[in-house]
């Protein structure tokens, strides 16, 4: 539904510089917004690169003083723009329908008030599901699992037996929690699966991305701390203990018995070996290969991962290798000539 620029400014509590009665028909990211749409610009240096007639208006940081088009100045550009996008494209609100008759639920399962279970979900023996949780189609929750309040589990996720999920967690489609850990011992020339008596425990407000897998502990629990957010296609091995409010990006692989502190960040495709500890507030750059403990608040990059400054110095030296090789050849040639001259000099002295 079209609205005015003034109404959008009031919606986000911003400072409007431009005509309040300008009609805005929608919102889109920069590069996709049209001449009757509003966009966001989070970096002021981009303002001069946008033709005046390409967009109708923009949400900008409050420090911006002027622009070649109408602007709404705010403290938090992304929060304000999300409110505007929500205004134009409100999320679909489905009426909660309770437990679908085609869901398969054990008679020993215990469901809290206002639980919604979609068709073809399977709930095993002695499962507990807290108030207001939503279980989508195709989810498999095996025996003994405990699901907290206001949890959402999207289609085809699988929770092995005795998995514990805290309040307000989100588990995306295809995630697998509690599969057997990749641990074997060799007996009589055969690989024999190790004990798999543990489980997986998620703290409150954890989010698990699509197709992420978290293995159960060998004897105890593999734990994910409160508030930690895990992206898609992440693998966390058995016995790991992930701290609170970690951010773990796509395709990270964490081997068994690794621990992390709080507020750790792992960028995409980080690989962490087993039995290491990542300290509080540490940041691991994309594709870092971690083979040793990482101290708190450190920034490690590279393979093998080392402190960021050390890695940058190595990369700078690596870039100079062709030049250093040429210089080495020149030095070798100069040395060869000097040796030849010395030999000639010695021969002349002997002849004299």
C-alpha cells in the first residue's frame, strides 16, 4: 500500500529532509530500488554515486547532512529500514491450529499449552514440548527430547533421543541434532564405533541453521551456549562445548572436544581441530585453520591460523618472493664473478 515519506519518517522516528507528502510505493535494497521506492544507504560515501532520479528517497545515518534526493536520518539505518520493509511487506500471520490430526504423537509425549504440530511430524515417547512451540511438517523428535517454550523447528529437522532445546530456540530445516559422533577404536583390524551415550543440549535463544549437524557427546553432552547463532551447513563434533553468544558462519567445521568462550566469531569455512580452546571474544577469519588454542580477544587468520598481524606480514613477504628470487640470482651471479676474479688473482700471484 503506498504511503507518504512523512508517514515513513514518523514510523521510524527519523529526521526528514524532503517533502513529507511525497508518495512512496515500496522499499528495496540499493541497486534494486526504483524511482518511486525508498532504499537504505548505510555508508555516506555512496550518496554521491547515486543518480538523483534513480530512487525516490533513502534512509541514511543521522550524521548525513544533505543528499541529492529526500532522506530520512536515523541512528540505526538497518533497524529503521527493516521497519519500513515490514510496513510494505508484512509477514504472513497464520492462525495457530494446534495439533494436526496427521501428526504422529506418542501417547507418552507431553505438550504444553498452545503447541502447534504440523502434519507428518513425528513425536516420540516421553518427549516434552513447551508452551507456544511450533513443530513443522516432517520433523522427527525421538524419545526423551525436551523442547522449551516458544521454540520453532522447521521442516525435516531431526532431533535424536534425549536432545534438550532451551526456550525461544530456532532450528532450521534439515538440521540434525544428536547424531553419533565420529569416534572409532580399532579392534582386530576393524573400526568399532565408540560409546554414544551422551546428547546435545542447546541453551536459550540459540539458532541452528539449515542442514547444520551437531553430534552427541560420547558420555556427556555436546553443548551450545545461550544466545549462540549458527549458520547453515555447519558441523560441530562430539563433546564440543560452545560458549554463549558465539557467531558461527556457514561451512565451519569444529572437531570433537573443542571448547569456545563467549562472544567468539568464526567466519565462513573456518576449520578447528579437536581438543583446542578458543578464548572469549576471539575472531577467526574466513577459512582459518586452527590447530592450537586461541587466546581471548585475538584475531587469527590463515592456514595454519596465526595472529592477524603475523599473517599479514607473511603474506606481504610471500608477495615479494618473485622479486627476492630475482635478487638472489643476481647476488649469486655477483658472487660467482667475485670468486672467479679471486681465483684469477691467486693464479697470477702463483705464476709471478
